C-alpha cells in the first residue's frame, strides 16, 4: 500500500481527522479525539501502529512474524506495528485499519457512538 492510499483509507472513516501532536512527520488519525492509527507516511518501510484486540494481536504476530510486531512506543498488548510495504496483502491491511477504528469507536461513550451513526 502506498502512503497516500494508507492516508486516504484512514481518512475514509466517519469523523476522522489527521493530527500532528508529536512532530510534523507523524500522522495521527483520530476519531472524536481518540487515536486509532499512527504513522510516518514518509518512512521506508512504511509502518503503521494500529489498535488490536489482544488475542488477535498475538495470532497476527505469529502468522506474520516479520510484518506484524508489538506496537512500537505503544501498549504492546493492545497495539501492533504493521509493515505496510506490500508484503502483507492490502486486503488484510485494510481490515486491520478498519478493526482499529472499530475498536476505538466501541470504546467511545454511547452518545458519541450514536452521533457517528447520524448522516
């Protein structure tokens, strides 16, 4: 996946904004103020930190040992660093980004979740 495709994918979800709270190179994608993806779009190889269910995180790390590793500078139980340079199928990468978004949305207060469902 190319950097611009990853960025467009992250921004395609409802109520997502791109922020740069750490430095100008690190894109942080948030839904209603909560981070679900973190990446340096100019880095090679391209990697992205994504939230993940702890059991799924362990399974993914075992199945894709060199491409999915515990989240760098993150809570390693809940975050993975995923290499997005094309070795991992784009369909799987898209699912992981969507799962990260969904996990963060599920943790939002009910009123905010309902607000996301409105057009």
